[in-house]
């Protein structure tokens, strides 16, 4: 086994235990990227010198007994997370020349713990999409089948981890962008509770839904990386004081895990899934029943409105957030004669079609006369979706559902129909609307076949429940 194929846990143990060095790990990762990324296209930018220098710092810290908790672990960042001095394009031509002037809180935390930031990964432009085909730069291929998409919008991060070009990665999830690509690429992806991880230095898509989270090879790795980036932050007013996690995050209390009641939301199983996905989900439910877990059917009746509500609230927030990209402060500026032309030229050229579609939609639903009919109403339905979860969590501790309706699809298969593409997120969006934590876990025993994932959703700030149950499944 090559070093870069190790898990995050094994990397930490190997470096801390002196079996190999951070520099050796960095070298193995670099070689893998040089051999494979031309074909896969997971990275948008990569700073070899900074990466090697980081590994040398980690090795020096190890020698002096000061190695941080993530010492020497190569981690990739979705190109929407700021890393000082590095490009941060958000997958958009409008930001192609922008370099971050400060660190996101998560980047700072990784640095402080001696992680090695490998590079910035490809993504759908401004996180809008489910296949990474909306990137303003290039395609990313699914390492399991190069003719297929890696999912999106954090497709580059998912592909980098699945192809061992990073030991772990960070993505962001507004409606499924961590979990859906994780499912397509056969890795673990956690969307934390809203407010658990600071959004400071994350290029915003829809601020009331966005969360940064880990994308890893195992559930245990996700627990470790989540623990390393979570916590309240005075620089993000929506970060939450409850985001303080104990040791059970990484060292589960197995007795408590075994006593969790699993809810099966019936609306998620009423059609919409492909045969292959449905069969895998049924087998997973059977697994937990056989292991003696209490499994109970629950109802989330307002789930059917989640997608519609999302496609009103998300564009409304995104159109507002994207107003700042006018070529004045960030990105390139066109040569023009007056202010109006400056806006039209920069935004007209800089944004791709999906981004324009959503800005138009968002501006419309927020316009005077329509605001109450669309935005106001969608806000109220969002509360109903959340209340469904609150009620379900009175009866059960976690919910088990599919992550995606299909396995990874082929390039071009859905890119002609926005609606078909939007439907990929039908099972992931409700957790964002409700602000609850949710994780994708690869279904086992699918070697040689395209990956399928299942999703566990938990109570707010109870990541320990879904991580614990996920690890139980992974280890059995
Ligand atoms: N695919 C969804 C969308 O296009 C979700 C994106 C995301 O989570 N960032 O909006």
C-alpha cells in the first residue's frame, strides 16, 4: 500500500509513531497527483512549494515534540474556502485572478494543527450544481468510471479523496454538495449542523444553508476532521455556542450507539430511487434490524415541498451574495466607458449560465410585489419542514434515508435539463432547510460496481450519534 492510500487516522498514527515522515507522505501524494490528476482533474490550483514546505515544518515540529493533531495529513480544500495567498475562484471565471487576502477560520485551524493543505479543488461555479460540469474551468472525472461525473458541487474534493490525491478534503454543502459527490465517489461526507463550523472565509452561496464539512475515506476520519474544524467563532455571527463537542465524537460510547432508535422516513422510500439504489438501501435497513437496533417508520409529510422551497430561498440568498462580484474589487475588470457598462460587461462575461439563471430567479422572487408570494411563503414552508424533523426526533434518534436517487450519471446526461439536475438533491436538501447534521456513508460490498451511499440524519449538534452509528456499520 502506498502512503497516500492510508486513512487520516493511519496517517496521524504513522507520523506520530515515527513510522514515516510528513515529507514522505507529501511526496507520495505529489506523485499520485502528477500521475493521475491530468486525467481526473480534481485540482484547480496547487502550490507544490508551499505543500513541501508545510511538510518540512510538520517534521520539524515532530522532532521538537510539538506536532499538531493533524500533523502531516494532506488535506484538499474546495476552491470556495479562502487560504491566504492562494487562488479562490469558486469555480468562476469572474474570480479567475483573485487571490485570498486572508485565511478562512477552517484554513487557520488546519494550519494550527499542522495539516498540509494540498491545493484547491474544482467545483460547480459558486457551488451551483450537482456534477461539477458547471465549473468555469474544466470537468472532473469520477475515479470509479472516467465517463461519469463525480457529483457536485464539491466534485473535485470528492474525486481527490477517492483517487488518493489527498487523504481528506473539505467541501461545502448548501443542498447536498458534500453528501451527493461523496455518494457518487464512494467516500464519507458530513454536512454538520448549521452553525457548528465557522463560515468565515467561505465564499457564500446561500448563507442560511451553507456549511463546511469533511470528506474522508472513513467515518472515523470524518469524526476526527470534524472535531478539528468545529467550534464557535466570533468572526461568524451564525456560529453556535453549542458547537462544543466532547470525546464521544471520536471515541464513541458503543453502548449508547447500540441503544439509538433508527427512524425510516417513509416519504423517502416512496419511489424516486433507481432499482440499484433502492436494493442497497433495503439491505442497509435489514443490516441494522439484524444487529438488533430498534427501527421505526416515521413520517416527514412536508418533505415533498423541500425542493421547491429550496429553489426559492437559495436563489434569493445567492443573488444577494453574488451582487458583490462586479469586477470592482475582485477578479478581472473589463475595459469600458461607464459604470453601467462595467457591471453588464463584467457580470455578463464572468458568470456562467447556471449562475445567471439563479441570479435572475432570486432577483425575481425578491422583487416588490412578488416577495410575499414567493419568498415569504417559502420561509413559512421551511419552518414546516423543520417541524417535521422536530416531531420525528421526539420518537427516534437518527433517520436513515438514501443520499441520492441514482448512482453517478454520465457527462451530459442531465446538464441539458436544469430540473433533472435539481432532482439529484431531493434527499439531501431537507437537512439543509432544517439545519440538522447529515452524513453520507458508502454501502459496503460494492467492489467493482458504482458506489451507492446511504444517509444518516441526526438531531442538531448530535453529530456524535450519526458518526457513531456510521462507524458501527463501517466496522461490522
Ligand atoms: N446541487 C445543489 C444546487 O445546485 C446543491 C448545491 C450545494 O449544496 N452547494 O444548488
